[in-house]
């Protein structure tokens, strides 16, 4: 009897599994069938196809950045869904736009991308004026609504360099209607071009454009080695054999792509219409990602080592930032914006087996702008979000605004009258223990925190190279963040004027615990601009030790990096109990 029951149970499971497989196959077939019916705005007689060749590297579906699908929408209601959503009913300040084409002033568009444990919070974009960063102390963000009306902000992928147009994406929550890509004239409130597709994963990785959105490269539905080239001005389309990795030249005549050859990356530049190879450049990198084709003839990309550009005219590769990622060059070619943080880029160089890089460069995270003429590097102070994590600041693009654009009239971020707070981050464990005012607690360097593959090729160093970074913060008001279903306090980094720091070395709860664990023997104290001071710490003292800079300095953060240790009698964890800042 038991055997019969077991057999019946096995048959039941087999039938359920088979039905599930059939259902999945049916769903897949349905998707492919729908995908083949992509519609275009351009006339059918303008849609051509460039001949196939074997020079492209095929991009598999597994390599695409897959987004989570939104929940299905009930379309059985009596009121039909307006698709795409209406964009009327807004007004713009024409003085904010560079209608005359003076190109006298441009802003950097930045995205606040949730990181850490706050990924469920919305992304927020805003602008900064590079020229005022050095002249004021924080709170300089400019609201995106000064250029992009709020009614279309949720759909904006890119803003044109002239600031007057936006590339919009409408993702329908189910497969009942097409997803839509639009080039929209913000000032005149009209659609310039529209593209409908059943392709579901629309993002900046697969949608490329020229700076002013005259030319586009768009994905086809279900064909990963084809794209649609769009001449927006003439409303013409051409289906070409290419890769979603490609970027398009500002004049719409060439494409650039990075492919793999012999496990190394190669940059190829080709004629867009014919596929003819114009240039091929070895990048000497295992991973590389394109970000921008600048009108000056520079193609920007980044690898795990940092940011670079290939100068087409001089035929040379130029490094522009070690360990900095996603570079975007200003319209005049003078500045480049990029960033680094604990999750910098799609290959996560600061985690997952590359802890050495985190220890080496962890105190430099943030958004930076580099002056390519003077090599000056300016750090844009990041915004933090209480204990839940930080918003990463990602550079998107530079746009021109009217020469009389009023920054003060379009402010985005406002300080609140609240107490000053301090935040401590660390390369290992919770850094907040050093600023909690409790002698009975301590920060310690955790042996178990290190990745296994690092332990395989290096001996454990007892905490040498680890760091603690301390920020001074003030709470700010950002309506697009604060008006969520949670109370979400947001903090801005304030500059500090410091004379030095005080430190209680080791785990100072009592003498026995102090001796049992490692203590710090030598530290390097590092400021935002890279200025550093080296100090030797005394052993066998459970009191504060003063580390005097000998001058008053201004900085947005201070990093304490361990250079040497006193070994503990029992444990190999290096500890620090308290750190206090000596302010001016």
C-alpha cells in the first residue's frame, strides 16, 4: 500500500511539473510572438535593414540588466487607461532655458540613487552649479523642476544638452500594451518622436542617444544583436546589426562598442550605416563600460582601475581618474564628473573579493568633478539618510540653461534648525561605536569580515590598513524624499574646522580586555583634500590621547587609518573605544 501511495504521489508531482513547464513555454512563446509585432512611428518605407556581418559580439539575455516587473494592473475598469500618461497642464519659466543658444551657463544633473538598506526609497534628480561649489558651504542643489516639469519627472531617462527636450520611457505594468519611448519637447509641450515596443527592460544601458537627442539607438523586441537607429529630425528609422552596448556619435554617423577579444576588452569604432571598421583599440582591461561620446572626439569609459577617454583625433588613451567611475564630460570639455562609493559600478570593485581596494580608497567615496586643465579635483559633499544607509550621488549629464538662470529661486535642499549629528563609517564593522560616548563599547576590526578569497592569498594583518571615517551632518529638507510613507530624515555633510582629534585607544572597558585585544600603534589622519598627518599612539593608557594638527583646517570629513598595531595577548582584533573631534 505504501508503495502505491508513493507511486501516486510521484505521478502527481510529475503532472504538476509538466503542466508548469507547458505553461512557462506557452508564456515564452506568447512573449516572442508579441515582441515580433513592434510598431514604429516612422513610415514603413523608411525602415531599412543594414546587412548582417560577424563583427558584432552577441549580447545574451543574461547579460542585460533586468528590472523587477511592476505588479499587474487591473484593466477591467470602466475608465480606460490613458497610455502614455498625459503631460499637459504645466508651465515653464522660459528664462531658465538656453533658448537663444548662448551656452553661457551649464549645470550638472545628478541622481540620488538609494544605497545600503534604503533601496525601496525613490530616486531623485537635481542640478548643481559647479562654479558656486567652492564659494558656499553646502545646500547648493537646484531643483530639477526648474527644467523638468514634475508631471514628467518619473519618466525621464535623459535631458538633452540644450535642456529643452527629454527622453521619456513609459513602462506599461503588464504586457497588454506597448512600452513607449518618446523624445519630448519640454518648452513647446509636444512629442517630437515616439517609439513603441514590447521590449520590457528599457534603461540607459540599452537606450543610447546623441547629446541633443537628434539620434537614438533603441532595442528591438527579442533581437539582442539588432538595434533601431533613429534620425529624430527626419523621423527615419534603420534596423542595424549591432549590440545594445553600443553608443552613438554626436553626428549620428558612427557607433562605438567594447567587445571581448582573447579575454581582453577592445574598443571598436564603426560606420553606423555600413558597419565598416574605422578603428580598433586594445583597452588592456578585463571589464570596461562606455558612458559618453563627447563632441570633441573623446569616447569616455571606465574599468575597474578607473575612468579614461580615448581621443579619436590624437589616437591615444588618457586616464582621467583612478578608481572613479561613470565619467561624464562637460559640454566645453573642461570638466569631468564621476563618483566612487562602496558599490562603485556594476563590477563592485570594493566588495566581493577586492577588499584591498576598499581599504585603500574607502575614504574617498563620493561625487567628484575634475578640472582637466588644472587637474583640480573637487568633492561634492554627499547626502546621507540617517542610519538606514546613504544616497549615492551619480552624475547623469550636463545641460545648458539660460545665462540669467537664478539658482536661489530654484533651490532644492534646505537646512533645518536641528542639532548637529555625526556619522562614522568604517571599512570593517559598525563605526558608530567610536562616537557613542560609551567607554564600554568599542569599534573592532573583524577578522570574519574579510572575504575568503583574500584570506587565501594574504596573511591576516590584524587591522592594518583599516579605517574609520567621521562626518559632520545637519538635517535637511528634500520634499521628494521626505514626503514618503516613512519619516525619512536626510542629512547633508557640513564642513568642519578642526585643530585635531582625541582618541581612546584599544578596548578600554577594563585593563584585562584592553590587554587581550590589539591596540593601534600608528595612525594616519586624512582630510577630504588628501592632506594627512601621521601620529604614534601610546600604549598602556585607557585615557584620551590628543593628536594635534598644529593648525586649523577645513574639511568635510576626517579619516583615521591604521598603519601599525600593538598585538593583544589573546585576540587579534584591533580596537578603538572613542574618537572626539577638536573643533575651532
